[in-house]
C-alpha cells in the first residue's frame, strides 16, 4: 500500500528524467505522448488511492520513507498522507493535468523547445503532488517552492521576449515574499508544538490542550496561534494571489496558455486554499485571523472582479477573473466554510481550465491567418478588439467557452453556480463580506458576458478573425471532456446529497453547508440581468472595439488594475533600488560598473591613479572598522550589567 | 604520542607541506601539476586521519592534549574533513586555471597547505592562544596567495589591502585575548566558561570578548568589518577566492563557535545581542550591496558577506547551543560545497577567457556554450538562494529555526526577507545564462569546454549540494 502512495509522484518524475535526457532523440511527438501517459498513469493511481481511502477505516493512508531532516528534536520524515482532502485534490491535479498535457500536444506543436515544455509540465505535476501529499509542513513547503520554480520556468518559457522574462521574475519574487510568512509560520509551529506533522499538531489543537504545550502554562498561547495562522496566510496570499500580493498572476499569462490553465488557474494557485483548509484546526481556533482572511478574500474578489470589467486581452480577463474567484475561495475558508471553499476550488478547476484552454484555442485559431500568409502586419491575436464572430468558425471552442463562461457567471445548472452559491450563503452572517461578494458576482456575470459577445458574436473585426480556424482533435478532446465536467461538476455537492461535505468530514469536520432558495434565485436572476446587460451593450460590436478607445478616467483606472503596479513601483521597488545603488556608490566606489570596466580601466595607465586611490581606500576601510569597534564597545559597556 | 594522534590531520598537512617545499625545488616549472597532485594526496591522508578521529571517538568525547592547548571532538574532526575537502576541490580547479593564468607555481600549493593546516588547528583550539596562533598561521599564507598573480595590479592591491587590514584586525584580537586573560586569569576556554557560568562575567571580560569578536568578525567578513572583502575577493585569483570564501569563513566560524557559542560568550547577554545586531547588519548590507553588482565575482563576494550574516544568526542563537552549533557547522559544509561549485564555474570561465572579467555579459547565453557549466551554476545559485531540496535550504532552515527557538524571531524574519532579496541577484545570473542569447556566440559558435579535473570537482560539489538537501541526515547523524 505504501509503495502505491509514492507512485503518483514517481510517474511524472520518470517522465521528467526520460524527456530531459532523451527528449532530443525521441522527438516532439513521443515526448508529448510520454508526458501525457505519465500524468494519466498518475491519475489512475490517484483513483486507486481514492478508492482505498474511501474504504479505509480512518479515511487516510499514511506512508513514510525514512527521515529527511533529523537533528535534535526536529524530525521531519519523507512522510505522505493521503486522506479525503488530498485524494480529492490529487484527482484534480492529475486528471485536469492529463487533459492539459493532451491539449498541449496540439498547442505546443512545432515549438523548438517543446521537449523542455513537457519536462516542466511533468515536473510541475510531481511538485504539486508533493505539496498536497506531504504529511508535514516542511514537505508542503518543498512542494510549494518547487511549483513556484516550475511556474517561473513556464511563465518565462518564451523568454525571447523581454517582457516574459520580467513577468517570470516578478512571479518568483512576489511568491517568495509570501514564502517569508509561510516559512516563519512553520518555524513558529515547530517552536510551539515541537513537531511539524499535521497529525500531531492538529491532535493537540483539537484537544484544546494548547495551553499545556511547549509554552507550558503561557497565557499568550492564543496570540501565538494568531501569529502562526497569520504567517501561514501571508504564504497563501502569495501563492493564491490575494491582496496585496496578487500582482504577479495577471503578468503570469505571458506563459503558454495550457500552462496558464494548469498552473495559474486550476491547480497551483489553489495551493493557498489547500494550505488553509489543511490547517483548518489552527484557523478554526484563531478567530481573528479567520475574519481577516475572509475580508482579504472578499476584497480581492471585488477588486480583481472590477479590473476584469475593463480588460481587452482575452487571457487578462480570465487572469483577473481567476484572482477574483480565488478571493471567493479564500473568503469561504476564512468564513469557516471549508467544504464550500474546496467545492469551489474543484468546480473552478474544471471551468477555468476549460475557459483557458478554449481561449488558447481561440488564440491558436487567430494566429492561423498570419502564420499561413506570413503577413507583415502584426496584430495582437489575444486582443478581443480584433476578434468577433468566431462562433461559426470555431463551433467546438464556442460551445466550450459558453459552458465555461456560464459556469463562471454562476448560472444554474452549471457547476459554478452551486459552489458559488454555497460561499455566498456562508457569508450571510458577515454583511461586509457578503456585500463585496455579491457585487463581485454581478461583475463576474457582466465581464463574462462581455467577453463572450466580443469574441464570438457580431462580425469579425480583423482578417485574422475572419480567417480563424478550429483547432485539431488533440485540443478539442480536452475541451469536450472539461465541458462535461464543468456542466455536471456541481453534482459533487448538490443540495440534498452533499457528497463532498460527507467526504471531507474527517478532515474539516461538520459544517452546515446550506442551500438557500431565495439567495439562489436572486443571484441567478442577477447573473441573467448582468449577462443581458453585457449583450445589449456589446452586441453591436462598436463599444470598446475600436482600437483607440476613449477611456474615461474610471475605466482607465480599472484597465490599469487600480494602478497597483505603479504604486508598488513607486513606493517599494524604486526606493529599494535607489537605496541599494546609493549604498553601493557611497561605500563601494570600485563596485558597480568598475569591475565590468575593470580591465579597460587598468589598461588606461591606472598605475598612477591607483596609489592614492588605494591608500585612501585602506584608510577609509580602517575608519569604518574603528567606528564599528567604538559602537560595539559602547553597546557592551552600556548593556553589560 | 596520544597528543600527536589528536592533531593528526593538521600534522600531516604541516609536515607534508614542509617536505613538499623541498620536493618542489626538484620539479621543473612546466611540470608543477605534480606538486598539485602531491598536495592533494597529502590532503587525502589528512582526510583519512580525520575520519579515523571521528571513528575511534564514536562517543564524541572531548579529548584534550598538549597541556589543554588543543582538543579533539566531533566538530573538530568534521571541520578537518571540510577543510581537507575544500583543499582538494580548490587544487582540482588550479590544474587548469593556474596554468592558464601563469600562476602554476609550487609555492601556491605549499602556501595553501600551510593555510589549511592553520585552519585545522583552529578547529582543534582549546585555548585562546591556540586560536591566535592558528589564525595567524592560516592568514599569513593567505596574504601572499592573494597577490600570487603578480604582476596583475588588482591581485597585488588585493594582497596589500588584506594584509594591512588583517594586521589591524589581529591587533584587536590579541588585545581582546589579553583583556580576557586579565579578567579571568586564564586563557583556557573551558576554565573561562566555568567562571562565567558561575556568574562571574566582569566588564573587562566582556570588552575583551567584544574585541575578539572584531578580530574574528573581520575574518568572516561581518559588517562593519567587511570592507576589505569585495576588493580582495574580486582582485585575488579565482582559485584563491574560492578557497577564501569557503575555508576562511569556516575557520573563522570554527573559532566563533568555540568562544561564543560553546564557550563563555554564550552566557553574556550583551555579547549575544551584539552578535545578533552584527548578524542583522551583515545580512542587510551584504544582500543590498550584492544587488547592485554587475560582476558575478563581486556579487558572490557580497553574497559571501550575506551568508556570514546568516551564520552569525546561528552564533547568536544560544537557547540550545548544541543544536545551534550543529546548524552552524552544517551550514559551513553546505556553503562550502555550494560555493565551490559556483567558483568552479567562475574559474573555468576565467580560464576560457584568459582574464578575470566576470561581468554578467560573460555569462550571457552560457547554457548554449556549455550546458554543464550553466546547470552547475544554476544549481549553486538555487542553493545559495535557499531553494528546498538543495543544501542551502536545509542549512538555512536549521539556522533560522534555531534563531526562532532562541526567541530571535526578528532576526529570523530578517534572514528570510534578505534571502528573498537575494533571489533578485541570483536569478539575474540564471536569466542571463539561460534566457538570453549572446550575439557573439551565434557569430563564431564558440563552445566552452571544461577541463576534466574541474568537471570532477564540480560534479562532486553538485552531488554534495543535492545530497545535503535531500538527505541531510547523512551528515547530521555525525553530530549526534
């Protein structure tokens, strides 16, 4: 049994090794097939594990493969835990992952770096599985960092464009800012509980023995728990793109579209939600953190939703929509509705992966014309202002997009409706969060409608759009499968059966998941109205579609994403660089460009210049040391009792 | 006789180096590689001796010798191993680099051996005088080594700067030792520790220890005693820089561990907080300066300052000194492996270009010119950054965990934040290597080749980086 646990991670890793070393010899087709096969194999094993979990008595399988770090009290095993929560996520990761691998075969075809792409994709699946399967926080952190690395590699995949490399670095660094919180939270957990294994930590918290812990009798234990959960949440802010760290996700769309679908929509970005739900025992006790989490989630949902209203890039709309939907999930987790959060995570994985893949298909179709005709005139194939009327040319893509879009808009009976409804019901007792989420729900339906109309209806607004062609089978098949899932995914937790609620009970305990008919009816109506409004406003294809729009100040503010990037640039990044180069200039004259030009300077007869410069240096170096010594001595004299 | 057994590793190195000095006279200039191989052979001998020390003293007792002037315990033996391995690694690099840069001289190896011997002695120090003697023994050869690339001006400049400021710092060290003796009437670290534990830590002792901290802080490049570092590391031949960033740092921290973590320093609150502040300054300035560099070699010099800051955080974590000492020694080993891998790449680049220009442009498109070099460098940079499953992560985690366990939450926070900052400048190199194309490569399609010994060294270092990340227990078990 325990060997089975490691197989889902092992299969994609085998793919990584074979494709990395033999990729060139195997050729693009074999590489793609092998990668897809390995991910599918992982899916099959995940299914087997899922069924084992469902029949096992404690609803969990533990497996340990020796010690990773063992020193003193710190003992971190290579331990894996497959329980109802992780097995559900494993199915999503490997299942949606396999579909996206398949789609990629068609999408990445002809790219000179296709082998590398599949290596990254397989590596990502393995890392993501480590993240959800690890039985302790440090192993989760390993997966956490590795998926960040894969995301970095895939965002910068087409690094020939400077913009992409920058987007990749931004994603990596912003994520690492979140990781600061996460790793410190982990350290604080160890200091508080003396262990990093979920099982041992949650057992203690669950028994309310917190006060009798390593902090024996310390009355501040609740404050410590607040600190721990807050630090963990900072990690989640980074990975799940919440305020104020969400700025990386829209830029991350620079990567290949299937990678965006898998990593930046369906799986990796939900890691923060997984982490909170996994730590629900801690968050449950820390009420103030949970309230904060709910508020941040709702605010993120609102702001990102409003930004999506005024985007023109087909992927940017989806990106901000993802941030907004992640806000929903985070808010749900903060409200204690863990099942609703995971439910939305799963349905979102279906319909957002579907939307991204459909968008990829649209872009692919749009590129068809300029590829075929080597047209010198280059128009942006991702700009919705260049599209229009694609309905007839790409029927499968169109229907897939419709199903995904209506699901995102929250129209019954599509899957998104059920999960979003559960979150909104859970927010009823928190007026502020409820109001924000309610507004966001309307925004969502409106921008979805706008996107559908701009892309598929009206008449073609460019040659590329009028000559667009439907994609091949490898791309259509995943679209069809995901459409079905997006359609019926709500069945996971239908009112009445509440299958997911019961399934997750061993991990998150019982929470009253509710179905509120008036609320459901109200929000269905609101969604319909918003969609209709979008239809009326954009149907004629004139509004917003001319390439130089006269944006009003509000819409330009939304288009520029609330100017948050500019704000960060002015408030943090610029001062930071200024400080660093100021310091370097003051203290390190030879430093910055001197070393680069060093040889040149040397040959410029530096011998004469060097001697006075050098003695000056040594003297000033000595001076700094003396200042340091004096300060140190003063400190010691003052502070020694 | 038992006394001699206790310091067998440094003894082998010293005696061997002395003999090698004579043998070198008989070896023609164009066959100096032989000297390098003999030197490596000696270090293998020292390595075996150190492993034996570890093996025959499995209980981990502290054994004293030479009238309590030296001791041998696990840490000493492990550090001996680290120094020997660093030496072997550096010598493997010299085979190509020193030949290309025309510094393939016999004295290079003899001096390095003497320095290694002094470092090993430092690891075995039980007495403040031993610490001072060992410090000078490993420093004086280093002063010479920095200038070995004469008549290259920046090499000579590097040597002179290091010597002048080093002498200055040694002054503080000696004065500190004298004050500590005046305060306690002893130079023996263990005796001193007993007095302090009984609550006798007069101001004189604290001041003395503070001055010692200055002297040792200079060697490990702690801010504000770090000013020499970038110029010296940048100017010295790359093989010497590789040796200094790894071995000198380890030797300095060996002394810091003995005096401040396992010795009397750990029991004086004001000293501990002073070290914590130094650690914070070192992390901040090291990383900020590194950010502004355009030369990879100089960036690594500042990065080595930053890493001294992380290590100092371990020295300041006195709640569980045993665990902190483990963390520090472990980190030294991981940093040595990582840094050697990185400098291996630098020395190969320096050999290919026949100069010491390490501007970022030199690394543009390296993945095309030589994928192996680029991957080794990427692995090393990820480890320096602290990516999980590399040695750097495990090392940093253990250090910061011991800081948090000692209530130094702010210091750990700072450490993690500055590690994030470090991602900026490490990634920049990776971007240049993998994600940019060098126009000149496309033009003449010149491939870099790697010499066999360097490749062996870089492979071993890379394996160590991965192994210490995946299975750190291999090494950690030796502490327990």
